[in-house]
C-alpha cells in the first residue's frame, strides 16, 4: 500500500484497515509455521504496511489533539 493511498483514507477506514492487516499477518504467520509459504517476504510487506497505517493514525491523533 502506497503512502498516497493511505493519505486518502479516512480515520475510520485507517482503523478498519489496521485490523484487517493484523488479521492477515496472523494468518500469514500461521500458514508459514505450518508449511512454508510461497513468498515469505509478504510477511515483511504486511508488517511494514501496518506500521505505515499506524504512523498515519498517530499523526492524525496528534494533529487533532493540538487543535
């Protein structure tokens, strides 16, 4: 997910997306533990996407708190 796509999302959509991505990460980790997944680098990509989403949420919360 690109940063430009993240910036277009509303705060509620960001929160929902973080939940979806965390669920996806859990499923990927489980699948990889049971049997090797085709592309284990997908786990890193999902973790980075979650971090990007959380960073944007933190920025928005700080901006709304300072207003």
